[in-house]
């Protein structure tokens, strides 16, 4: 019976695979290579490349896919681009990992790497190039040319309700409108599960895991281990779980026994030959918050003595005990120390302790203003928030706002290179502040939720709204990086070691304990603080999107459906018959950043040459391009429509929006647009075209004809797995 089930499952899996391959290779001519990989519970058991023109039905191509395969992935490569890669730079082309595959030609032999291969193997571009050169026993150069290919990805799971799952960089795109109380609660549950799974019977927590290798790292970090100890106890209290609290207590005991040392009444945390101020502070915080605090009071007092020993009269701290003369990491260790002191003050209300905290506050406020760094902000924010809750000190409040207002500029949204990067904290213009990292996003959210609560408490509504939006976007980024189920972990055999874990970033699947614990502690605070209404998405100080579920056309100000006879089948055939033109002119996607995820075919364009110093957006004249004659039915339709409203046909473009992509918010500005109306004909859009203009949202369907207001802020989304194709044209109406 099991054999029969296996054969039936394979048949279903292969049938779905072949159906998609038939569309990709025969009905969509833009793809050049397709990578197929079959897996059994995450382990690759079959791989092959199919090229355009290959007969994939031939048994020699897919015939060796085993009957027990549980998943199959497809990676379809298209639009080749030659790029020079700096092989010596290990971070070269990092942001493109998982979005692009590539081909490297060595002595006439092509070496192909799919985007999904690189994600599953956690392989960088330089690493893949080195692998190819080594396989040919050739010297590895500092630079070489590769051919990049954009990637369209699909996953077929044997046990899944859908025919296939479209992937975005080996993952599913988690969107801002999916952020809600239920989503964050589920994420918290999964992160807590992952963290608890990393603690063994003795109480030791694993620090780092490599999903692609299926191995734990031997490396360790005292500060991150102690932060995880704090996090475990907080999660146990949030879930009211005795079992989880027992695990937290066991972890606390293990860490103290393995890392805590004392001499001359000073307690310190020693790992790899160094004893850091931050490690001592976080160990003291873990004891302070533990239900077994009484048992470890001697260790807490000794650690507090070390903090006092490393404190200076001006409020500053020395940051290392061993080696004593070492300095650095003030952005981290000062805030971690003040967080412990603030937590202790919130319990004891000791005036002498408050005096010490405020002396450090005065010192580090000026220090930060002279040395601005985002790493400083979340630690000091959390510390000062705890003190403010007791003292209501206005100076503390003002500095919390000053710090976090500046931090907002670090978050990427419209500036993000790809959609899955939105919401993370990274500024490519200021790379010296550090690379994008889940741990960074998590800790910034820990501070921002406290800053948000302060703004709410002080009725600073505009600031609270700005912080709220940033928090929602940060939540989106974290959940995007989380291994949530079989889809994200399709290449992982031991799923217990990854489910709930948080990747380091979009293209590096390494899971570190601080990735999870920072995000978990932030999410626990947000989940406790946010009401259902706080998850509602609306841009701060911007427009409100009408989330109507149906197209009530007459109620819209910025959209109007047009009733005009169109032979959509003929137009569709003309566009399909000229697929080869999509990459003929890439100027629009390359020069207009908001259109970077589109391809265009120009049928009527601005007349050249342009007058000196005049932008294309200010040029009124237009003419037919050489390609217009290839679309006789379409052009006839547009001329007939223009005449019917006594208008003059202007520019005409056929535009393809890539799967799971968008046109970014913008306004069509310039003298040309001021006096012309913009229309769309929806040619292909299997899941509907989501359009937003002036705060209104409409979903257009295939075959429909629309006017919309392109002078208002507008944007568009293709949430489907196939291309969305529109004819976009302008007319100059009768005066």
C-alpha cells in the first residue's frame, strides 16, 4: 500500500511539474534555462537543467525523479546580462543572491548556478565562481565575467493544497497587509519553540546553526548567550509556562557554572579569554529577572560590584575587565549596563541608583550626539524608558525621541532594492553602520516599541503614528526572514532545528541565537502593547488607501472604467507574437527607478532630438516607433478610441510587470502629463491588477479598459505568479 501511495504521489507531483514546464518552455518564450531539483525530506536526490527546445517529456530528462520525492523546485532563468564580478570580494553581488542565477563559461564549458541552488546551499557569487574554477583545476582570478539571469521560482510539494507555490528568493513574500495580531502571535510561538529546542538537557544553548549544512557552529558569544537567557525567562512568563521556565532556569544555571568567575569580590563572565562589561550586565539582568534570583544573589552582587568597579566619576564606563586596558564597544556595553541598572531601579526605586543612572545619561547623551550610531539607540532607549516610567523626567523623554527620530532614517522601504528587503534597518549610503542583519532589526524594534509607548503616553500623536508605521514595517521584515513551515525549509532535512528560526538576512540563511531572541523580545512587547487597530496599515502623514472589496466604479474619484469595444484576443495574440521585443529597449526600467521591475515595448514615443536642457517629461511631440506596425489591431483600437472622444493619441507603451513585483509610488510630473489623460488596457492579469491612486485602490481584471489619475500619487502591484501585461497610452483631449 505504501508503494502504491508513493507512486500515486509521484504521479501527481510529476503531472503538476510537467504542466508548469509546458507553460514555461512552450507558451512563454522568454526563459532560456530551467533548473529542476527533486528532494526527499529536504535532501536533493535529482538535479537537471532543461534548455529551451528540449523535450522534457523524454524519459531521459525527468525519468530518474524517484517515486518517494516529497518536493520539486523549478528555477526558470531569463534576461541575460553580462556582469564583471569581483571574486576577491566575498560580499560581491550579495543582494542579488537568490534573485539571479548565472552561467560562467570556462574553456568552452558552461557552469550553471541557479538562484535556488545558491539559496539552498547558502552559496555566494564569489563562492560559486571559486567552486567552478576549482572543479576545472584552474587558478581563481580576482575578477571575471559572468552572465546573470533573472530567476522565476516555483516549489511543488507532495503534501500541499496548491498546484505549486511561487517563490521569491526561495521564500514567500510576506506583505505589510499580512501583519496583524494573529501573525505576530504565531511568529512568537514559533520563535519560542525554536529557542527552547536549542537548549539541551544540561541547559546549554546552541549559538549558531547552518541550515544548508545541517550543522551547529562551534563558535560562541557570551553576550548573545546571556541575552537569550533573559529572553527565555520573558517568554516563559508571557506564556505562563512552567516547563519553559524550568528550561530558562536550567539555562541560567548552566551559563553561571560555565562562564561566571569571581575574584576580590568582583564577578565577571569569561569566554574566549575576555571579560566584557556588557556580558556582566546582561548576566546580572538575567539573575534579576529570574524567579530563582534569591539562589543567585551572591553572583548578582559580585557582578554589580564589577559594574561599579568599571564606572567612572563622569558617568562613563570602562568596557573591558579582561584585558583591563582594552576599550571599544561603547555603543553596546554602556546601554546594556544602563538597562540592568534601570531594571533594578524600577524595582528598588533607590535614589542613589537613580543618581548614578542620570550621571551616565548626561555623559552618554553628549557622547552619542558627537558619535551618532544606530547601535547605541535601542539599549539606551529601553533603559531610559524604564526610568521615565518612574520619574517622568522630561529630559529622558526628549532624548528618547531625539534618538529614535534619527533612527527612522535607517529603515528601508521605497529605497529597498527588492521587496523582501523592505522594513529592515540598513542604509547603503552609510554602510559603516553595519550590514543588514535580523538581529539589528530585532533590537531596534525593542527600543522603538518603548519609544512608541512614550509617544502615546505623552499624546504625541504624530510621532506615535510614525513609530507605529516603522514597527509594522519591521515586523514584516522579521517574519519574512523566519522559517515558518515546509515551504521556507524545503531544502532542510532536520526541520526541528530551523522551524521558528530567523535567518540572518534575505540571502544568508544562517540562524543565530541573537537573531531570534532580539526579535522575540521585541515581538513580545509589541504583542502586549498593540491593540487590533494598531495593526491597521496607513502611511504616516500620507494618504489613506480605500480597501473596498469590490470595484464600485462610480464611487471612485481617481479611476473610471471605460466602455469601448476591444478585440482583446487579437491584441493578446499580437503581443504574444512579439515576445522577442521585451528586452529590445530597457531604458525605462533602468532609468526610472519606480519602474525597475517592468519591461516595456514602445509603440509611440517622444519625438527626438529633445531641445537642449529639456526633459522627456516636458516634450509634447510624439511619433510611431518602428515596432508599431507589428501591432495593427492594437494601434487601430487606440486610434479609433481617440477619435471617438475627439482626442489626439500620444505615447503608447506595452508594459510587462514581473511576477510578485510592483510599480513604486510616484506622480507623473512634467508639461507633457499636465494636459494629457492616461489609460490602461489590461491584457494579461491572471490574479487581477491591483492599482492605487490618490489613496483609492481598485483591482482591474483581464480585458478591462480604464482611465486613472496619474497626476496623483499612484502605484501598482502584481501579486501573481505570472506576468501582468497592460497597454498604457495617453491622449490629448479636445480643448
